[in-house]
C-alpha cells in the first residue's frame, strides 16, 4: 500500500497560480511557509517615513496647513502599519508549539486588520478637520506646502519601491506597497495644491486637497480591509472557488462524494483545507492521500490539507473534523 496509486481527473480544471509552490514536497520533512521577512525594507521604510512625519507635522503647524497635517497623520498611521506588518511577518516565521499548532501565522491576518482599522481612523480625523477648514479658512503659504510635499514624493516613492517585489505574494506587503504608492500620488496632489494656492490665493484649495487625501485612502484600503476581514472569519480565499475544489476532489478515482469541505486562510499567504472523501471500497492507503494533497497544492496552492476517508454518505459530520490524514 505504499506505492502512489494512479488516479484520473474526469474534468479538466484551470490551475490557479501557486506562487513559490511550483513543485511537490515530500511529506516527511518540516517546512516553513512564512513569507520573506523584508526586514531591511521595513526598517528603511519606517525610518524614512518616521522622519518625514516629524518634519511634516512641524511645518504643518507652523504654516497652518491642514493638507500637510492630514498627510502627516496619514503617514503616521502608515508608519504604525509598517511596524505591525513587520512584527506579524516575523511572528509568522516562528515554529509551531503545542498550543499554537500552526505557529503564529495568523498574526499576519491580525496585522492586516489593524492596518485597515488605523487607516479608517485616519480618514475620520482628516475628514473632520478638512470640513472645519471649509467653514473657517486659514491662510496657507503655498510655497512651503510645495516644498514639504515634494520631499514626501521622494520618501513615499522610495518606500513603495522597497515593497514592489513582494506585493503579489503577501497581503501585508501588498498593503505596504499600495499605501506608499498612494501616498506618493497624494504628495504630488499636495504639490499641485500649493501651486494653485500661490497662483489663485484660494484658501479652500487646502481643505479640498485634504478631502482628496481621504478619497485616496478609502479607495486604496477598502479591498485590503475587506479581504483581511474575510480571512479573519475563515472565509474561502477570494482566489479559490469551493465548487471547483469539490469537483476536483470528486474527480479522483474511487471518490464518490465529498463531505464537510472547508477551505480557509491560516495566514495572508497560507491556505488550509479539510474534507471527508466518500470511498465505498475502503481506505486507499497513504499513497493516494499524499497524491491528492500534492495535487491540491499544485492546482490550488493549498499547502495544508487534512483528508478523512468515509465508506458511506451516512458518516458525514456537520462540523470540520481534525481526525484523519494530515499532509
């Protein structure tokens, strides 16, 4: 029963991109699924943006620019977000323990939620102050707005480049990249606002630019926050379709039905699955189970699969079971 049996796929399925898991892994060695730490990128990004936040805040108060203060507040939340994401990714690399049997991979989901919540707090604070400035305008020196915002273009743009390589592999890295890229666009908008203030003297341009900052934050963070919330609720990852995975399992030779199929995110990069396979002819052996797990990894990027064999449809349970063959 040790030889891997051959099985057939009765219906061709479109393979889902599977990142770095482009090969089959043996089942008898430990493996880590933590994303690359990007430690240097986080350190540089935090230092650059932390220093810029201090300078932008000081000048914002000195010249009474709510646009600069809004951008500084946004960047402050980004610095906190970078710190949280860096900590979470480091925790995700820790080995499993008796209590945390999957390790600390779920911390990356918590960090993504934390980042999203911080951004929306920033949205509220910036929006309220901008609305107040519409009714109580303040004179703003456009030249200094342009100077400080120009520094922001460099700072945010450089930080975005640091995370560009990892934006497709991990939600927190994608969040860092998108936030920094969005900040670069916002800083460019603030430069334009400063120029318009110089040319026209219109005081409403400063709070109007702040509202633009709010719009960019909402636009850039909504999908990330929604995805992180779905992960925290053990929803099936957005790139997978449960029906396709179910049909794939049923297409295995000897499988007549699938019960209690659950697919969820262990972290922002790792996906787990549990299912009961109905096989009336009895247990097919470890080779079959290992082969199915390999196929799940290669077709759907599901790296942690727990499969239980049942001999009849009557044996299904109503909740996910952890008794069975784990890969």
